[in-house]
C-alpha cells in the first residue's frame, strides 16, 4: 500500500489521504461489481465476434456470391459493376449512379443480420436480457 504524506491543506479541510484511498478502493470495487453484474465483458466479446462475423460474411459475399451473380448479369465486377449514366456535368465528366454497390451492401447487411439472428436463436441468447424473477 502506498503511504501518503499529510499536507497542511488535508488537515484543514478534514479530508485525509486514507479517506481518499478508501473511497478510491470502494469505487473500484463498485466498478468491478458493475462489470460482473451487467455483462459488460459479454458485450465486449459480442462486439469483437460481431466484427469478425461481419468481415467473414462480407468476404463470402464479395468473393464467392457476387462474381457468379455478376457473370449472369453481364458485369465482370459482380453487382458492384452495375451502374447507369444520368448525364454529363460541366467539363465532360459523367454523372453515374452506381446502384450495384448499393445492392451489394444491402445484400451484405441482410446476410449479416440473418447470421446474427441464427446465432442468437441457436445459442438461446434471446433469454439473456430478460429480467430474472
């Protein structure tokens, strides 16, 4: 334990270093209790795993699903290559709507949401947030 020197100001206002240390220890214990009871560690693990699942599903869609779909639609880039030009701006540059990128991202979202839903249902995590009687 760290020994603290008492200063003149600590004597004057009635707060001793020991009181500060005890208050700090009680706050640390309350914080650790909060982490245990509120499932903060589980939330952190869920966020990390959710990020990993997102990367894997995005890779699956971009590299396995979209190339054959793009081949059927006539685009070498998969859905990302689908677009249409709506006109030209000053300077000759084309104004292009890349609706394929939006479709690709939308499919990524749907598949990720489905994977998360299936994992939650299979592992019965939907019961975690219910209040205990």
